[in-house]
C-alpha cells in the first residue's frame, strides 16, 4: 500500500525531511568509513539483489559484496550457513 504524505498528516516537505533523516541509506552508508559487508541471496524475491549491489557501491569505506546463489530472503542463512559465517569471520 502506498500513501500520499497528506494521508498521514504530513506535507510533502515534511515527509521528504523525515525520509532524508531516517531512510536515506545512500547518505548513511556513504558516511561510514569503516568496512562494509553486504550479504544477499541472488534469488531473493522480496528485495532485489540490485539493492545489495547499490549498498556496496555507495559505501564510504571498503565494501565486500557476497551474493549467494542458493536461498532466498528467508533462507539465505539456512542455505548458505558455512559460507555465510565464513564471510562474517
């Protein structure tokens, strides 16, 4: 369901300001200068793998992107347990 700012009692400017403050992932991850690890299932049917690719490209520090061929949004860990924890280490 999509809403217009007026439907939640906000002006377009107030909505844009709240978005920028809380949900601007490009700004937030770009400000982080430490290492970034992005783990994602290539077959995720809820969040497209392109989102993971963008997050890694926006990182302000060194970024590692790991796209797992097996699994989906809810089974990435189950399907890739050994490789998942190896990437974390």
